[in-house]
């Protein structure tokens, strides 16, 4: 089976990396462990979307954002390796296009290689269906809906900014998602 993975908010702790960048650049004291409560959490700091995008370019160029950071869960590399060993293929699909002098693509590949995570393919696209996967784990509600509309069985990983009382398939962790697939229960659970 072809398994699709989103990066930011699923595998990569984007909010933590971004908070650390803001702290180092502006001398702020943002809590790196605090999860974003809304999709556009940075607007609460009096920043604009344009400021956010500019800071992302600078953070990638400085070798910080996407180059370094943390995985959401310590066993993610093992989860992906276990799925590969079970005969599945793993496909990362991420919408990363930041950086002016350095490339977020290069940063992404460096980060996952450093973590010991190897994907069968990596796609850089807003449309997550580009990888033609069978099942996908995502944190963005709109991406989940678009994947479902294209015929991909999707799961939302629960994050504070995407919690709704709805009928979308959900998991609490990458580990839970991995176990559903390995146990063959991935298509039957809708919460």
C-alpha cells in the first residue's frame, strides 16, 4: 500500500522550530513546547501573514527552519521503517517553498536523512493527492477533505487547531496510525 505523510504538524514540530527562531531573532520568550491553538497562531503576536512568510524565508536561509528541529514522536523513524518492512511504501508530501538563498527542499531532505527516515518519494506540492497514495495522515482540515474527495483514505492527527466534533477519521499519534495500518484496520475506523 502507498502511505502518504504530511510533514509539518504531523512528523515535524513546526511550531516549536518557529518559536525557537522567533526567540533567537527577536529576543522573545515564546514557549517552544506550546502547541499552536489556531492555524494562524502567529497573528496573535501582531504579525501579518507577510511577516510570517518573510520570517520563514530568513529561518530557512539561516539553516534553522526545516534544517533542524524535532520529530513529534520519538518512534516515528521506527514506525516508517516498520511500514516499509511490512511491504508498504512511504511518500512525503509537503508544501514547503521557503528560503531565498537556501532551499527548503534541501533542508527537508537533510532533516529526514539526519533523523534516519527514508521515504520512497518526496513531493513538494500544495495538492497532497499528487503522490497517488492509498492512505494519508494530515493535520490540515482542507487537505484532509481534498484527499478524501480524490479517493484517498485520510486520517487527521489531532492537534489543538484542528479539533472539531465531526466524522473525519482521526488518530492521536503517528504510532496509532502506524498500528492501524499494520493491523489492517486502517479503512474501517471512522470516529
